[in-house]
């Protein structure tokens, strides 16, 4: 018998996010079902059953649901999986940069590099051209003298007036010394110079390409704000444009095996833990490792459509002998 639904069962756990993300998978299922029914079914099954442990804190007696298990399809376009990836990416990258900051006070810059829009069938080749150009730019003497490290994220958007045209671009976080901004040091690279460096690296006959440079603000203790990490990660996890693209099947072919993130210099090690991020998209809560939380019950919620209303409904609850 169906009992309580998910968000009413435990409001403090913000479990309504599960329903929102699962609802947004439906359009992806529809897209895949047109050419890959196996993949479509994997997306449909993703996160359909959620197995939780209801735990109680020994000291505070607070009760909280911890996700214990679920099936994840791990598709690069899956809204549900990307939600879990985004949380994990933020946690891992913020931890790495916080550790880096504890050793030396670096400063950070956001750099966006663009190219002309390309047809969706040329997307893979265009990204390859961009990657090769970025490699040439980062190996230039000027870049090496000024930039200590970088993390680069790939994003694409769909052209508003032509959904067969794609706008790929790189969002980069650059690491520099505080002295980078000193007028007495020839380290600072302004927006015009970055644009010229990017055009030269692309080897295109152009006078102008859109390049955006912004200095990352620090908090009162001169630490990088966590929002810096959130901004960089969110670009690659957006799925709004997938609904707009003219040929989703072609998009999947063009992006197969294409890396979303790249890093180098003092940030090179940031990707070591990211490589295996899809191995576990379930356990993201640090509290679950705390031995003060005692498991009381196992609870199963299943995603269903009841009277044209989708939700997660409790299907089973089993007490655990403590």
C-alpha cells in the first residue's frame, strides 16, 4: 500500500530535489527512444527506486534519511545523474582548492574563450580545434610566465535562431600569484591581450573574437569563495539546451568520448579524483560516515505516476535491529 510521499515524509532532508530531477528525465527518455531504446530504458530506470537508511543521532536525537542505494544510468545528458555529479564535483574541487590555498595564497581569474558557431555535424572537429588552440596558448611564453595553473570546462549552447548551429566555448579558472596584479611586474594579461593570444592560437584570420576575463573576488579572509567552484561546475551540467537542439542523435555522436574538464599546472591533481566520480553517485553526505548516526530503518521510495501526478511514494519500511 502506498503511504507517505517523499517530500512530506522528511522535509528537512530536501528530498523534493529527487522528484524534480526525476521529472526532468522524461524529455530525455523521449529523445533517446527515437533512436536508442536501450539507452532510453536505462534513463527511465535511473533513480526510479531510492533505498534510504533512516538514522538517528545519538546525542541530538535528530532523525535523517541517508541515501543507501539506487540505480544510476550515468548518461552524460541525464539530469538526475548530472545533479549528483555537480554536487560531487563541487565537493572534490573545493576540497582540493581549499588545501591549495592553505599552502599559499593564490588569486583566481575566470576566462571565457569562444569561437564562431558551428553546425552540429562539425561540433567534434570544432572542439578538437579549440583544444589544440588552448594547448598552443598555454604553452606560450607569455602564458607560462603569468599563469600557474588552470581548470578548463567545456560548455555548448544552441543558437537562438537556428537550432542546428552550436556555440561551443571554454570556461577557465586560472591560478595566479597575488603579484600578478602588481604594476611593477610584467605578469598581468588584460582582455585585449588574451583575445590576441587566443586568435593566434586558433590560427584564424580574425581581428576579433569574444573573450571575457574576470577577477575572482575573495572573502574577508582572502580565501576563494565556494561560489567560484559552483560557477565553473554548473556550466557543464546545464541541460536546458538539449531540449532545443535540432538533432539530439547527432549531438550524442559528436560528444561521445569528449572530455568535459581539463586541468594543468598547480591544478593538475584536481582531476585525479574526478576521473572515478561516476563510480559512486550515491554517497555524498559526510554525515553518513559519522558513527554517532545510528541506523533505525530501511525505507524504499519508488517513483510513480498516480492520477497524473508524479512523485516518490513510500513502498516499504523495515526496522533494523540495533
